[in-house]
């Protein structure tokens, strides 16, 4: 019987892949507008390399970008990049299609909801709060706060402990086959792969760990209804 639904955040509830790409491009364009003496493609490709090497949560992307381009540190250019990046995020941040409808339906079904996400706690909470999604969720478990990252079993076990449920009473929904689906399946959770964003055709060697695949988050309530109905029928037959 499913009692708790866990969600990944980025590209499962919040459309972040397209947002991040747009924000980075706008940052480079604004830096060039304010005097960066490098063409767009060169600067953008260097930024992508930086992000790949240091991670998306590294706080000094634009400072390091100037170093990599062999340019003297210029706080004006760094500020131009930061402003354009954050302005884009604030203006274009949005939930994925049908997310709110699906969450409302799940709450109507009496299910408890949680988030298990990697990332910087402030950044992740900012996305949740800006989209007014926080009231849907009892708890948000964030890797950088907990000290353990997906797909390590401990982050899933922490979430189970917080909700006081067994793994088989939960279902994990995420866009990453490796970190979300493989990780959750290893501790015994039911799994739903949301085939969306830049990982829609990646990590396919872990596809066998997905119990279900969906392309619209609104398919989720129906899956849980079927699972819980099958459980109820088993219970009835067992009591006869």
C-alpha cells in the first residue's frame, strides 16, 4: 500500500534544464554587453567546461571564467553575469506541466508527499518557495544539508525514517535513472521514471530498475491507484 510519494526536484517538479541554459546564455551576453572582450561561443563553451568541472553549485563561475580567458579580474563583468543569471531565473522559473494538478490529486487521495533532492539547500528551497509548492510537502530532504548524495542508500533511508514508513510503502519519482531510480530501488522503494529533460535518453543501463515510465506527471496518480487497488484485492483474498 503506497502511503508516501517522494519526488526529485529538478526536471521532475521544476523545469530547470531549459532554465539553466537560458540563464547561462543571458549571463554571457550581458557580460559581453558590459565589455567582456571575447566572442559569445568562446565564453559560453568555457563556462560550460567550468560547470562540468566544478559543478553547478560552485559560487565563483564568473570569476573563474575570467581567469580561464586570461583576463584581468573585473568585478563589473562578474556582476553583469550574476545579475543576468539571477534575473533570468526569477523571470522564467516554472513548474513542469501538470505538476500542480498531479500534486492536488495525490493529496486528495490521502497520500503524503516529500522531496528528495541533490543540491544546495538555499537554492533548492528558493525554487520551491518561489513556485509556492512548499505547502504540498511534509518534508524536503536535500543532499548538501544531510551530508549524503543520491544514489547513496542513506539519503533514502533518512527520508524513510523522517516519514516513519517502510520502503515498500513508498514510491520515488524522478528524471534520473541512476540517482533517482536505481538509488531508490536499492532500498526497496517502488520507482517511477519521469522521462523528461536532458536525461530522457541517458543512463539507460539503469532502466531495469524503473517499475514504471511516464512522460506526463499526471499519469502518476493512476499508477498509484492501480498499485493500491491491487494491494487491497490481495488483502481481501488473503482474508477469505
